[in-house]
C-alpha cells in the first residue's frame, strides 16, 4: 500500500486512530492537513513531522491531542 500511495502521489498518514479522518487540501496558498476527531473521547495523534497549526497559531510536533469532535488544520 505504501508503494502504491507514493506512485500515485497520495498522502498516507501512519498511526491514525480509529474514528479520526485526515484529509489534505491543496491550493494556491499551499497544502493543509485537516484532522477531524469523530469520537466521543479525546484522541492522541502521532505526528510524523512538525506542522504549523492554523487554528492555534502554534507549532505542533510529536503528538497532537484532539478533543471529542475536535478539529485541527495543519499547514504542510
């Protein structure tokens, strides 16, 4: 699956918890990773690299905590 993802230029997010959606949107202003927690509980999401949070105006690295039904937008 990893090889196929790379061949097709698809973004693959390793270690995404159940109930969390990840989607990449790209445009003239760059690429952004949208993370949505569809769970009733908080989740911890491992981050493979450092990202800029557009919602919190901070740097996210290591792990990201998302509250129940929480959303985060990260600049890629």
